[in-house]
């Protein structure tokens, strides 16, 4: 059997997601008859039926569900490979560093100040937890991430610094006047629940606190006295005048790391990582 082609997978994914040949053909920008022929040829080559077709519409078979599950990451990987290849072939392009908006700009400024004389850097800002996806899809070369909070699976990493955490509280709350706190004291504050960040799989933990994903939403909710959060001490740089940061003595330490795709042989990336590693011995 011949290898599958990316065109075939794109066609199949469009039909499988739309469950309608007409809508899939419109999405792909092709006519419906050649799309139908391509799917039948794919089924013939694989020796399985991927779709059940009747007058009521289209449904996936068990084999079709398996192929859809496998085809999506395969197409993403091909697209990412193309992006990384184009970027590697352009010696004038800057290194793309992704970091979440609201991370320590003091750390970022120190890092950029040390490397940009030799390595031009473009900074790509994202929301919490988005760095891993931007590395995997080839949109970024290297990321600033935090262990144990961020998804580091499959990446090469270089530790930069390890630090404690602080509670970000509304300035008018009584706890904001404290010099230090324990995690037990901030875990169940009446009327001020801890904000809930998404887990690595995108789901949220149970709890009374608001679900948040963006820094702007979180900052507003803290200022309004609706929530608090516990974050790495260096991330407090984004706090508003209506916020107060108080050290949480027994909160787990957090390590800031650089992360990148394994096998990346970019000299610019290697130089960037070497320089960064000397800044926080």
C-alpha cells in the first residue's frame, strides 16, 4: 500500500469534521465530485470503510474515528515542519521567543539585553499555557515557561532560576496588610476564592473560584475583590495599584526555564540558550 498523502488527509478531516460533503468541499475550495472520489479512493487504498453514507447524511465508522484522531496531529506536524524549515532557511530572520503576557519583564529585559547584540529576537506574547502549542506548531523557536505549571513534555529545557510564590490580593483586603502568609491561610478565604487556572489538558480544577485564562480578566477580578491568586514572585510585575503581593512561605518553588523543540540545530538558538544560562548561575 502506498503512503498516505497530506492532501488525502486534509480532504478526509474536512469531511469528518463537517459530516457533509458539500460543506467540506466549500471549506476546501474544491468541487464536491472530486472530493467524493478522493474519499472513496482513500477507503479503497486502506481497505476499510471510513464513512457511513445514507440519505440522512454522513457518519464516521470506527475506522473513520481512528483516522480522524491520527490525522489531525499528523497534519499539524507537517505544517509545523514546513514553518520551521522556512524559518531555518532564512538567515536574516529573528529568533522567536514566546512568553506569556504578564511574565516578569525584568527577567525578559535582562535576557534580551544580553542576547540581542548577537541574536535578533522577536517576542511573541501569549496567554497562560499557550507556549507549548506555539513551540510544537513551529510558530516559536524558544519559550519562557514555568515548572511545574507548564507543559514541558517532549521539550529540551534549560533552568534559569527558581523562586518562591506570592499571593496577589485586593489592596483593601485585611490579608494584604500581612508581611507573609501560609498556603493554608489563602486556600479558603471567605468571599475571596483562589482563581482557577486551566490544567495541562485544558480542563479546570473543581472549586468556587472563577475560571481564568487571561491576565487581563484575572487582574480585573482581583481589583474588584472577587478572587486572589498565587503566582511566581517574578510574575508580580503586572500587578495593578489595586493589588498587593504577599509572600506565601510554604508554596512550592517554581522554576523558570527555557524550552525548545528537541533536534533544533539552530546556531542562533544554541547561542541564545548559552548566554541565558550564564545570567542566573
